[in-house]
């Protein structure tokens, strides 16, 4: 079992990285553009560039997808609020 030399420092780092703040924070991973049928990004409420919802060419879940929208597109949203807006809403959340 590994012990942290400074648990407060580790907690501060987690907060700064957004790992401890809010249940709606999502891990970010950029999708492979070559697997998607459309491209483009939008700026979310936190100021981050996020890939617009898209379908994959092979029908499989793309890297970085956080939700599947009801219109069969995959969302790469970093927050729950507004995810799949304009795409029929969220069909299901990933991970």
C-alpha cells in the first residue's frame, strides 16, 4: 500500500484537475477525427473546446464519447448540462 507524503497536497491537486469537483465533471479524451462522420467544435460553458456530436463511420463507440444521443450521434460533452441538446437528448451515459 502506497502512502502519500502529503495528503492535503494530493487533494489540492485533485481539485485543481477537476477530479474532486462535482459529479457532472467528465474525463476528457479527444476523439479520432478519422472515425467520425462530421467535424467541428463548440466552446462549452467552462470555456473548453469540445467536439460536436457525431456518428462513427463503423457504428462503434468512439474514443472520448461520454454519452449517446437519441439521434444516434455520440457526444463528447464534459458536463451533463446541455448534453445532446439539439440531438433529441441523452439516450444513455457512458462510463
